[in-house]
């Protein structure tokens, strides 16, 4: 016995040590993932054909980003990604690339508004640039962009027209995505812009809440209103499976957008709405934690996923966690966000050496058979934002 006992103890210790080391190696590290992401972004930047070209997606079988011009609604996400990469790394070359890419979008602020996406295009680029550098020229562009976006506001309805090109089909149309563009207007109202930018943003959020949020805490993608009387005509979808289905990315635009609206206004109804949307989203997530492109696609589980919706939801929940009074509820949202981020940071969603993107398996416009199950730039943008937010969250604990 005196010989066997130590042997058993030694074996047990070795097994425990190996298990501990394996756990340490596989433990999620925000800094490690951010470092890997920054390196991928730096390499991808070297192949972008010019500062006036903006990565958008990577089709199946390709490894490099397909690019678009400045007027594409996704143009602001790439300079935003560069700013996030610079924020983490403080790499001077990344800052230089971010500045050049951002400047190429200046024209959007001074051109007639073609759609609601001005916020995506310029707040993700110029907004992050101003936040990180304090460049007053960026502030001027942002204020001009807010005034341009505000020209789409219809006082008869109380909301911003999302798609002028679709007024024949939907009259005055307001889509849930537009909640994310209010941040530009709220920012402008606090930083030298006209007070009416705040008023119309609050009104837009209220109209969206009253008419696009359904009783079960899911959302219509789009609300159609009479342009002259403001009467609500119908709720519909444009990118979801059906008018009454729960389009995943739309739900997450709502989660994040209403959290921002509460942060900027203090309107408790906006906070309650964000909480309702979030809880419903979490209740309906599939087992692996990453949403299908639409929660009601009858082809589930053989339907494509949408990693972009998971990344947006993570950002929204981290925002929400800092706004709720209940510490248990706040922790619930932090934990849920971290779970999504960790899932995105491993196979099959992390791209690894597959291509230039950070994330695989996003879905853009499924009904239009467009950008299905591929890397899309806004997924990477919100993934980087989520990682940086989580890093700050963990540093404050």
C-alpha cells in the first residue's frame, strides 16, 4: 500500500494538471480574439483596391472581399472596422487607413438623402473617427449628415421615411433598421445641432414602438403609413420570411435601437421595449445559440443562420446591461452577450483561415436570394464592437 498510494496520487495529479492546462488553453480571451481579428483586418486592408472602395461580402468559393462604392448602404462599416481595430491596437497604419476610408464618404453628408442609411454610413465611420481622434472636421461632417437625414422626417407620420424609392409600394415606410440611425441625430442634437433633431428622433422611436412592435414582443420589419394623414396602414416584411414572422436581424436592430433611444431620452417605455424584445429573442434562440435568419422559416433546422444578428444582439445586450437598474437582470444580459460572442469566436462561425472576413454564416436578403450564408461586412463591424464592449465590461468588474 505504501508504494501504490503515491503512484495513484501522482497519476491523479498529472491528469488534473493536463485537464487544467487544456481548460486554460481553450478558455475564451477577449484580448486574444481581438488580436487575431486585428491581424486579419490588417491583412485584408492590403488587398482593398482603394480608399473609395468598401468591402461588403465574400461569395462562396472566394477568399477576398467584394467591394462597393461610397453610396452603398454598407460603405460605412469598413472604415468603422478599421477604427475599431485601431482602437484596440493603436496601430498607426490602421489609423491612416481608417482616415482615408472615412474621408471617402464625406460626399454623403452633403448630398440629398437617398435613404435612412446615412446613419450607418457616416456614424459608423465619422462617428467612431471623431470619438477616437476629436477631429473637428469630422464633427462638421456629422452635423451636416444629421441635417441631411432629418430631411426624410414626415411630421404627419412622426417618423423618418426609410426608403423613398418604395413609396409607391408602401407609401411612408418606416423600417426597424432605422432605429439604429437615430443615434446620429441624438448625437448631433447634443453637439451643436438643432434641438428638433432630438424631437424627431424621439418621435420616430415612439412611432416605431407603437406600430412595429407586436404584442408577443416580436417586430414587423416595416410599417406602412399614409403619408398625408399618418394613419398606420399595415405591418409587413421586406427581408423576412413573412409579414408576421420574426426576422432575426430586425429583432436585434430593435433590441439595440430601443436601448439607445432610452439612453438618450430617459423614456422608460423605450427601456421596457428593449427588454421585451431581448427576452423574446433569448427565449427563441436555437440550441447552439446563434439565430436562424428568420425564427419562423419552416425549413428550420435546414435554414441558414445569421451571425450578424447574433453580433448585433450582443452589442445591444451589453448596452442594455448598463441601463437596467436590476443587477441580476444586467448580469443576465452580460452573460447572454458573452455567450453569443464566444459562440461567434469558434467554429463554425469564426472564419480562421477560410477567407478575409472575421465571421462566416451571415444572411443578408434571403427573399431576394442575396447574400445568403456568407461573410457580410456589418457582421464583422458589430462583432468588433461587441468584443471591445465586452473588454470594457470585464475591465470594469
